[in-house]
């Protein structure tokens, strides 16, 4: 059976989102410790649209979204904040680097909470960390080939 040929409608992922209870503290972490740049920081009535991106990658951003109106009620936002603090809100970001051991040492020196030391995996060397709120992050040095 031959599947019909279809042109892809979607061409890129441009923004991904994680919940952060404090956007200013998130800026301190993602910009000050991880080296992101602020892409946009705008107020839209009840919400602040805050995106960051890695230098040289303006087409891929992370929305640092504070749980609350207009996307959810304050009751739901409180539940989401609780889940974030437990590391159970589903927020995961995966990054790549050139030297996992060097990146690990630099982040540790900046006081970043490392949850897993560098480990040699079949695909490369990676380690785990958490942002100040409980979101999980992984950084990997990928093997060539």
C-alpha cells in the first residue's frame, strides 16, 4: 500500500513553553546562569509574554509562562505551582553542548542545582539539572556519527 504524498504543513517548532512561578527569577536563571538572551518581554493585560532564546538562535525560543489568568484560574494556577515545585509539572528542556564536563563545572560554580552528574551514554555524555522552580533540564554532548 502506498501512502499519499503530502507536503508538510508544519515547518518548525519556534516556541516551547514551561511554567515558572516567578518570571524575574526565571530571567536571572535562564539569562544570568544559562546564558540565554531575552527575545521578548511584553505585558498583555493580565499576562507577561516573556521569551528567551540561545544566542544565535532567534528562531527557537522558550516561553517562561507564569501560571495564571488568562490561560487558567487562580485555583488551577496554585495547583500547577505546587506540581512545578515537586518536579511533576512536565516541564522538560533538552540542550546540547560541546563539552559536557566543562558545562557541568561552570553551571555548578554558578550554584545551579545539578540533579545528575555527567554520565557516558550510548549517544554521548549528559547530565541533569533543575531550574529554581523544579523544571527538569538535561544537557548533552552528543557523539559524532
